[in-house]
C-alpha cells in the first residue's frame, strides 16, 4: 500500500491558506496516520468481499483502494504533492462507498446502502464535493496558466454547479447500465439503482456537494490549482 504524500502549506492572497487538515485540527502526522488507517479498512473490506465470494463488494473496495493510491502515485511520478487533508477528503468517500456495499451483522446482514436510508445520499454528497473540487482545481489552473481565459468568481460558481450536475447525470446513467448488466450476468451488488425518486434525490445531493466545493474551493484547493498551473507551464 502506497504511503500518503507529504503534507505542505500553500499561500494565497499573502496569507497562509487554511487547509482541511487545519480545520479538523489534525497535525500532519495524525492526518497521514488516519489516511493509512482508512486505507487498511478498505483493504479489510476487500478481503471480506473475497472471503464472502461477493464480487460486488470486492470490486467496489478494490476501486476505492486504487483511487486512494492516486495522490501518492502523482507525487512519485510527477512530483505533484497534495495536502494530507485533501488526501483525507479523497479517502473518506471511497471508504463510505466500499463499506456501503458490505453486509453487516448489526444491520441483519444487509448492506448500509439498503438498510440505512441516508447512506446513499451521504456518499453522493461527499463524492460530488470531491468531483466538483477536481473541476474547480482544473479550471482555476487554466485561469492561472494562461491569459487567454479568465474565469470570474460568478462564472466559476455557476460552472461548478453545472459541471457537477452534468457529472451526476452521467453517473446515474452509468449506475443504471452497470446495474442492468450486472443483473444479466448474475453479479449483484456492483452498482444499484433504487428508482427514479432516489435518482432525483441523488442529483439534489450532487448539487449540494457542488455548492460545498464552490463555497470552500478557494480556501482548500488554491494550492493544488497553483501547482497544477506550474506543471502546465513546465
């Protein structure tokens, strides 16, 4: 398992940028340790899925574990360093999604996705804020990198909402087709559709996640977008 990337402070507007880690009052070492613990929990879910012979649990946990390794991979191969708080932000949704597919004894061996009505909405909220954060960091990096484009704050806010809603629609379609395909192949539990009402609620929570990224993106993603702009310049 890859070691989470080193932490760093970024500056914006002449002051020290407030990171997610500082908001949570976690020191760099504790944040890295927490990320490592969450990765181990996802690994345990993967092992549990293999032991239960549940391909759905194993696939979701494996994908989540792979995503949590991306920051360390970017640091090793491209010297692109993320704050540990951002790595934690990436890891938490992956853990919640993987755990949501695992049958638990405290829920009569039902999955949290089926037994807990708000679990799916919570994972959509976290995941959508992460996706919108990626969209924000990329757009701001382009804005910093070149004078050919300029994204004022009002445009950036609207862009994030539209970007997130478009991604949410694509995800719901993907979820539907994966669910149908897995059902035809007899592989339950990969992705599940719960009806049109649930889809509408998912899109609402996607929009809320986009709003969170739009509100807090400047505070937490400035350093990432600046470093990405430097890579584009290089």
